[in-house]
C-alpha cells in the first residue's frame, strides 16, 4: 500500500500567493524527489534531495529534506497561472533499492 | 534531442485482446520502468528493468508482461488477464549515476471497452 501521505490533496489559490505542500511517512527515506505533471503528460522532475536537512531551490521552487528523513516539503513562491498542475513527491525508501514510492499528488489551481 | 518516447498517445482495445505499449529512450539509461496511473492517484510500479535481458516485478505486475531485448526499448504488454486495464501508462528511465532520478515519457492512455 501507499506509504507516503501527501497533503493537501488540492489547493485553489490566487495568483501571486505562496504555496506549501508536504509529504510525510512513518518510514525513513534516503532520497526525495518532487515532480510536476501537466494534464495528460508525464511527470517532470523539479527537484531532487539527497541529504537530511538539505534545502534546494529551482527558480521559485524550494524543497527541503526533513531532518527526521520521514518527510519533505515543497514551497512555490509568487505563484503564476502556469504553476497549475499536479505535484507529486517521490521517495526512495531505505533498503528498497532504486525503487521510488509516490505520494498521491497535490492538485494546484491558480486563479489569475 | 534526448528523451523518452511512448507511442501511441491514445490506444483503444476491445476486452479480451492483448495490447503492447511502446517505450523508447535515447538517453543511454540502463534502468527503465513502467507505471500505471489511475485518475486522482499516484503512480504504481508495474515492472522495472535495471539491465538488458533482466526485469523484475513491481507492485502490480499481475496481468502485464515486459521484455528488455535492447537497452533503448522496454515494451509493456497488457494481457487479457489484467482485470482493469483502462489507465494512463507511464514509462520512465534512469541512469546508473543518478539511479533515483527517473525521467518520464509523455504517457499512453489505454482505454479497453
């Protein structure tokens, strides 16, 4: 079963607002990744995190690898209409080889 | 341009027929993966292959089969034994240097009626 809890499931925000979403688990992860998926397309890798406490930015996106290694956060600053889509977290579980476990996704809607 | 291609984008089949989905990559990646995505849900791993002529079952392999005869290609067959085959299928690949960074193709939407 799914071992990653991603929240919120959906968000409807005003253009210009900041956005925060997170993934949590009771299991320890060695790697966290964040993807964005546009409707009918494949997910696109946004940020990869490899160390506990790591904070990495990609433009207006910032992601953090939680200190406990059981969670990760993604922030989007000053949202714009093209940020609309579904954001997925994915993690590589400790002792799970190179397989990824995916969260259920956060659907972001931005009102111009 | 390097990337992953999946064809066709949309596929329609009658119940009881096997169907093969194509996935090709020119990224020189060793590892390739197949995922299934249902509406409003995350991705579930069907099969993966870390090297040519070798592949492993993922979480939901029943009713599916794969082959990996070439590094560039990892076709997925959805057999008639798959009870709910209608879904969005995504292929991904990763290199041995960055094994966890999986790059996805555009997906194939399969509808079985």
